[in-house]
């Protein structure tokens, strides 16, 4: 005869069943959380891999763009350098042509080296160009003559530094500046020191020239009105004065204009050719 379970046995069985149910429920929740975490981790890894691929792609594009721009810049630089070299060659050709025209023009109207060197204000003492640093004193008005250019270039001697470097203060198309004496006398065939009869003390002339160079931004070079001849004479005399070279050219042209010249029909390509007949008539001016 089977024994009926007691009340206590039923309670124990129910407790065990409840415990297993709670355990299963908890295990299920934990497993769901773990699975969810694994899914999120996998998703994060996928996003990271996608980001890495995107970064690599963008980096590759940037490198390709950089290489392309560098090649383009190099080509542009080569092109611009070629254009600049061509422009420099053209300017040099124009400069050589202009110097030749100036030389022939001055000779054509009878203005020689000695005629242009003569000054109303000073006595011209000629030396070899390389001797100017020893024959001139700081503040002296010096000049150099080039047979190829056919005119005198003027400046104020600034003296020799303790390191043995001599400098000159002058004005050129690029403005007023302090330049090495070696650059000033480059290509010169003769040099000169202009000794003034009535002028400022040399140290005053040097200070005036230095002041004008410091204020160079307000002085614009002009071949006729603001040139090296006028600058140097102004610094020595302490007052504005004219360029004697330009004045002599103007006087000679005015005298030629009053002469009965031979037929000067212009059939050449430039003004130099038109001045050639003047050479035959210039003897009456000397």
C-alpha cells in the first residue's frame, strides 16, 4: 500500500521547484545580457573596422591629392622660372641696347668723357677706379666712367669699415642705397674725385647723404631730375642743384637746334640713326 506524501514533503518539493525556477529565470536573464553585450561588442568592432577603412581611404586620397598638387606646383614653378629667365634675358638685351644708344647719342652730339666730367662746382681729379678707396675721404663726391656706357655715375664715398669694406651712397633706378664700392666701380674704366671749391665739410656731406638714404622711400629716381649726379652735388654743396651731365646734354641739344644742319631725313629704326648726321656738324661746337 503506497504511502501518501505528507504535507511537509509537498512543501519541500514546491520549494525545490521554486528554487530551480528562480535559478533558470536568473540564468536566462544573465545569458540575455551576455548575448546583448557580445552583440554590442561585435557592432563596436565592426564600426571600428569601418572607421579604420574610412581613415585609410581618406589618408590615401589626401596623399594622392598632395602628390598631384606637388607635381602641379613643380610644373608651375618650372614654367614661371622659365618665364622669369626669358624676361631677364629680354631686359638684359634691352639694357645693353639702351646703353649702346646712350653712348652713341652722347658721342653723336659731341659730349665726350672729359666734357661730361667738367664741373662748374669742382675740379675733377681722375684715378684708376680701384684707387678711389685710398684717394677719397668719407664724404667725398666720387664718380666712375664706363666706356661701354658712355656716362659718369656719381656717389658719395662712405668710407672703409674696420673690416676693410668700402661703401658708397648713391641713387639708382632701384632707389637710394648704401652699396659696396666694388659694385659701384664694377665695369668702370676710370674713376674720379670731385674736389669742391666751396662746399660743406666732408663729415657734414656724409651725414646729409646718410640721412637722404635713410629717407630713401620718399625719393624716387628720375633720370633727369633725381639722378646720381644731382644727389652727390647736393650732398656736397648742402643745397639743391641740377645735374651737370643733364644740363650739358640740354645745352648741347639747344645749340644743335639753332645750327644749320645737313639734311637729317630719318630713315633708320631708332633715334640713334637719326643722330648720325650730327656727328659731322659737332666740330663747330667744340
